């Protein structure tokens, strides 16, 4: 009985680890697609470094993806690795202003 139980647990763990979570690449792609749909990128045509989307820090539960606007403001996307739900936080460095800016689901932009 214990061999069957151990085998069942191993199979269950393997199935769980193969679930359709969000990878870092998918988090970056989804945020990039969102930002290109929702922000005006024309200001960066002559200077692409002015606006960008980049990976930030990673925790066990989420990815941080960073969007930099041509204004110098940042939007931090905190993407849940399991669900793809992303919390957005806007930050204006010069004024030290930080605001919750809403939520999206990355899966809608893949």
C-alpha cells in the first residue's frame, strides 16, 4: 500500500509542477503587449531607450515587470506566477509619488 501511495504522490507532484503557470518570458511578453496597446510610444521613435519594458525582481510568488514612460515615470507590474493576475503601481521618481494603478490579467495580452 505504501508503494502505491508514494507513487500516487509523485505523480500528483509531477502533474502539479507541469501546470499552466506564467513564465518570466510570458510575463514580460504580456506586459509588453499591454503597454504597447495602452501607451503612446511615438515619443520614443527617435530614442527607443526613452521607453522600455524590462524584467525586475522575482519572488517565489510573482514577477516584477517594469515599464518606463517617456515622462520618466515607471509602472511596476507585479505578476502572479500561477494566475497571471497583475497589480500595477505607478511611481514618479522626481516627486516620490507612488499610486496603485489597477489590475490586469497577463493572459489577456498573450
